[in-house]
């Protein structure tokens, strides 16, 4: 097949949104399909993700970012790429909310729409594409595919790594939600099929009256790296990699549990790498636990994977209010290490239940239970020099197996 893959986020720019489309392009290319990628240029992320597709198939489109002035005010682009746009200033928080509400429509990448559309038209003059495949967010890519379909009726598939107007973290006013929902429906009406990362999200997408396929994020065995050295003198090394979402995670239960465990059983270190992690670190400081936390800020993905491999326990937070279907890339990377996962949050959360069902780790929803679980892992490590590894078959969670399912769906859809 000749496939046009549209994804603003793409290697080498290291954002979590770039990992899945980059791996999908790699898989399709290795399967013998011709894949051209349209991506965003000059992104505010480290250029550290490996390119796994020949350069001449990747077309980066320049655009002016509406956040350029904000980057300057927040301390420069390098600062915001590492720490995000979080601030302690209440005034800046309020101004930032209005700024995003009015100017991030549908997202901060809207200025990329026209350059991406023009580049796609150029490619279509010399190449016949059987399919346009869009990986979102950013949702601006969906608009590009919609316009291309109107131009030449090429079938297109919308992949939702996160949902748009039904997003679990949607934070805009009701008037914008109403308008955006209508806009989303009009765009998706022209799509041939939809893809998402979990069954609960697929159920929500069925309202669009399109086929909705579930393809997990998965892990790539070739990404597994050697462990890096952590603190070998402590009893337990807990590693968290990823982003912290304020008001959506039960951070207090984790912090209080760590404090009690530390008081009773000795030293524990929590290694934190990612964006917006200041929320967790500030809470640790409030409970006078800063000496137990090491802040790595944003690190290269290879270092994050090495930290995961070296950990005793891998930490994740489940979304509050029993939000379902948030199966992150991190979850599958964690599973690939065979290290136990500690999930903090409600036992009704389907991601937590997925973790326990597949024997990947434990859910803890209160301080006492958390301390008890940490003590179990501590005793095991004292006896065997490491925490108990996961003893379950996770091959079905690999990206290759998941993309095989996607490829079969596409072939059936296009009747090739």
C-alpha cells in the first residue's frame, strides 16, 4: 500500500506523542508498504528519538508557533520544553487559561495546518496514496486529512491516542466544548474508520457511527536498553517517568505512604523524570520529603528506559473519577521491563484492573495498603537482592502484534 501518515509529532522530536506514529511508520515500511510522513518542524523537544524510516520519506513542515511569545515570557523555549507551562503565579494561570481557550483552536499546532496541507497536495501530484492515516493529537492533523479527502476523496483513518472533545482532561468552557463537538463530528464524518488505544475509548467513539478499532500502544523489544545505575545503597528505588497532571492524580496518598514507610523501614528513593513533575516534587517538599526524591527533569528516552530497567518498582498514577481507557505508552514500556508496577488510585479504574489482571503489579488506593505493599517488596528484595519480577506472557502487548491487527483491519477495509 501507499500510505500518507500525518502526525505533527514524529521522531526525532522526543515527545510521547511521537513514539506511536514513528513506530507505526517503521512497522509499515518494514512490511513493504511505502509510507510518506508529514510532520511538524522545529518542535520544542529534544531531537533524541531515533529515525527508523529513511529521511526522504519524512516531510517536516515549518510553521510559526502561537506559543512563541509565551515561551519567551516563561524563560525561553528550552525551559518550557523541559518543564512545560506550569507556573505558581495565579495571574499567569488565569491568563494562560484564556490564552489557550481563545488561541489553541483546536490546539497549539493550528498554524501547521496550511503548510501540511500544501505539502500533502505536492506529494499527491506525484504519488497515488491508497490511504491517509492521521495520528492525533494534535487534532489539527485531522483537519488536514479532512480537507485532503474533500479534494480527492482518498479514504482516511483517524487515530485517537487521546480523544478530542470527549477527552478525560478537557478543560475548556462549555461553549467551546459545544462548538468543538460539532466541528469534530463534521470532520470525522468524512473518515472511513477510527482507531484508538483502549476498549473504553472505542466505545465513546462509536457515537460517530464509524468502525472503531482498538490497537494498544504496546512496546518495542528493540527499545529495551541496559539498566543505568541508580542509588544502590537504598532499600527501594522507585522510578516514575512521564507527566504529572494536576488535580487528576491521587498524589497525597502516595506521598503520605512514602513518608510512613520511610519512618518505619528506612530509606527509599523516588526517581522522577518527565514534564510537569514539579507538582509532585512540591508536595514532597510540603511533607518534608524532598531528600527522598531525585528530580531528573526531562531526559532522553534512552535514559528513561534505562531508569525503568534499573528500578525496583515502577510508579504510575491512575486517573481520578474512574476515568476509563487511559492506556498510556508508559504502561507498556513498564510492562516490558518485567519490574512490578505500583498503581496509585481507585480499584475501579480499568487501567489498574488491567495491571492486576495481567499480573503486572498492584493497585493501592490508601496509605496503609501502600505501606503494606512496599514492605512486601522490601522483604523480597532483602531475601533475593531484587524485587519479584513479573512472571506472565506479555508478547501480545508488543507493538508488532498490535500493528499486525491494525494492518489486517486496513487491508480488509480497502479490500486489497
